[in-house]
C-alpha cells in the first residue's frame, strides 16, 4: 500500500508544519468557515497558505485525520 505521506510529498515538495496552538485555533474558527460552505481542507490550505491538491480532494474527516497524523502539526 502506498503511504499517504509519500503521495503528499509528490504533490507538494515538503510538508509545511504549524504549531499545535495554531491548529487548535483554526479548528475553533472552522465552524464559521464551514457555515460559509468551505471544506476542512480548503479552509486549512487557505489559512496556512498551502497548495495541496491531494489534501483538498479528501472529505473533511479524512483531511483532518491526514493533517493530524502525517506531520503538519508540530
């Protein structure tokens, strides 16, 4: 099975890392962004100035799991 982190590195030269505090604040703000029709990945990429085609094609929960498990948060 192909590792999701390896796939991400193919679509984005390196993973951008953010602090746990920044991420927690983003998660609290996401409630309002969701009401505006944004997906978790779309809002995350906009908030942290990222361009991840792979991440933006995932469902909200899958994108959140991917972000939390694969090294975006330090």
